[in-house]
C-alpha cells in the first residue's frame, strides 16, 4: 500500500488526473448501484443475518455435556481456579478419555441434537408465540444452573451449563 502511495506522489498532475477521474467514475457507479440495492429478507444493513430471539438454543456438544457434569467437581477440587483454567483442566480431562468413555456423552449430545432438530423443524420453526420452544421453555439442552446440585453453586447466575467455556 505504501509503495502505491509513493508511486502516486511521484506522478505528474496530468497522470494523477487520469486515476482521479477513474475513482470518480467508480464512486458514481457505486452510489448508483447502492441507491437501488435492497438487502435480502432477513439480512440487516451490515450483511449479517439477524438472529431470531425466539429460536431454540443450540444443543451442547458431547464435550459441553461432559463439562456440565464435571465442572462442579473440578471447581470443588481446585477452588481458586479461574474460569479459563477450569476450562483448560476440563479439556485435558476430556482429551485423556478413551472413545468408549466418551460414548455416553456423545449419545446424550446426539439425543439433545435430535430433540433440537425436532423443535426447530416444527411448523413455526420453534419461534412462534406460545409454541413452547422459546427461550427457556424448549426443553432443549440443560437449563441455566442445571447440574449444579452436585456441588458448586457459584454459577447459578451465569449463562447456563456452558458458562466459562
């Protein structure tokens, strides 16, 4: 970018005028195109699809199911552990598990995924009023604070079972 800047500085005014005219023409063309542009339905001004606030919460992965079960015991075993260090410890524990030890968590995650897909694909997409699939009422995944009755209790006001990861 700097090399281009130095090239433009060294140009004569008549040579610069050629590039300035091209830039003006491009800007006029851009403004004309953007004046008539209408973003596709569901997309905002910035081009990102708007999130449906009533959509069901995505189901946790097998690792997150594992974390929701073992986080209280890790917190109890290492009381001074920060959120990030707790996540690292849980990640180490998960990576040391054999495939057969991971199987129950993967099965539970698969059941939660199927339940999520079923709710999401219902007429109304799980986002209808009174559909029972809104925030906190869908029965998909652990509820905020779920699994804390085994110990812990410090995350009851957090973001749910995935808090801290």
